[in-house]
C-alpha cells in the first residue's frame, strides 16, 4: 500500500485510493490549506516517499481537488468539499438557525468550526455562488453583507 506500484492499472487505482484517503484525512482534521512539507510529516503520509506524495498531489490537482497555493507554490489548497457544496452547507445552516442576513465573513464563524479554516477569498466565492444560485442577494457587496432568500 505504501509502495508506489509500477503497472499503469495498479498505479491509477493506487493514486485514486491515496487521493481519496488524503481528502478524507483533510476533512476529518479540517485541513483546507497545508504546507507540502507539513503534509509529508503527517502519518501515514510520512511512510510514502516524496515521489509517491507528488504523484498523489498531481492526481488530485488534475482532478480539481487540490490547487497549489502560495508565492512559492509550497502550499496546497485542499477541496475536500467543493465551494458549491460549502455554499449549500452554509445556506442550510443559516436556514436552520433562522439567520437571514450574513453580516460579513466573520459572522459565519459561529455557525460551524470548519468554516473558520476556509480561506477568505474562497468564502467570497461561496457568497457569489449563493447569489448566482439565487439563494441570497447582495445588500452590500463590498462588505460581504447578504440577505438569505
């Protein structure tokens, strides 16, 4: 399992399984952004060699689940939940709590502990998705204030 297989069929399956495991691990530990060097130190990823980890990262990047971040591209933005799924999640939480107005990004942080780890520019994109899907409308776009519909 830790050794990178050589055959193309086995390699594809290996990347898929490790990719899914990395996404599940990130979700369980609420990791949205991580330094590649930090990822390599985490068990069980620390049992893989750098080429194997790079293969997994490239597979997830080509699948849209990971983006390279940072000035030196040494950070990974892990999308264990898509921005569209986050939008639905946040919308449902707001409805459950009878909150019809979002008063800026910080007003979401008390809804669920996982939200605070989402990068701010992604939360802004999520707001745009909510408006595009007609689940919300802008009250003050420059201050990220929305009315939930």
